[in-house]
């Protein structure tokens, strides 16, 4: 047996099962990473909107103070 393959050419069921577990684990990990990435992007967009609002408020306050 070499790399989970019998001399007949059929795959070993244990090898396939172990490989599927590894693939499913990798997929779950990637899904978690994608969720974290999405949350960070949303937070980043929110922080940019807050920063933009602060700059607009500061500009309005500067204009109001000057007049």
C-alpha cells in the first residue's frame, strides 16, 4: 500500500475518511477566517464613517466659529 492506495487501484476507506476530515477542518477554518474578515471590514467601514462625520462636524464648527 502506497499513499493509501491498494495494489488493485482502489482507495482505502480509512485514508478517504481521514482526508475528508482534514478537508472539512480546513473548510471550517477558512469559513471562520472569512467571518472575522467580514467583521473587521464592517468595523473599518464604520470607523471611516465616524471619522468622516467628525471631520464634517469640525468643518461646520470652524465655519460657524469664524462667522
